[in-house]
C-alpha cells in the first residue's frame, strides 16, 4: 500500500503502512504511521493493526485491502 490521505474533522492525515517484527517472534505485525499535515504543527501517531504474517510482502498486500473507514477507526482510537 502506498500512502493514503485521510481527512478527519478538518485535519489531513497521511497514512503509511509499516511492518514490525519483535524480538523472538517469527511473524510481522502490521503498523500504521499517521502523520498530520498541518501548517503550524505536525503530529505523528504509530498504531498497530491486528494483522500478522510470516511474510512482509503478504502483510503489505493485505494492508492494501483495508478500507479508509477502518483506518479512520484506528486513528480515532488514538486521538481520544
């Protein structure tokens, strides 16, 4: 998934997937980087998503299928 752009309550967020593999684990965990695009401030939020795979490329293919609505939900949970 290349980056996506989400709009939420007048804020513009750039969303990019990442894969993280923690020590002593064989699977990759899907993460999202949400970066606010604002003139006078910038915020970044890292959020995990409940998808794992032994293959990074398969994880990114699955990330392509995640809806914008699902990404809005993840972002909303981290902004509260």
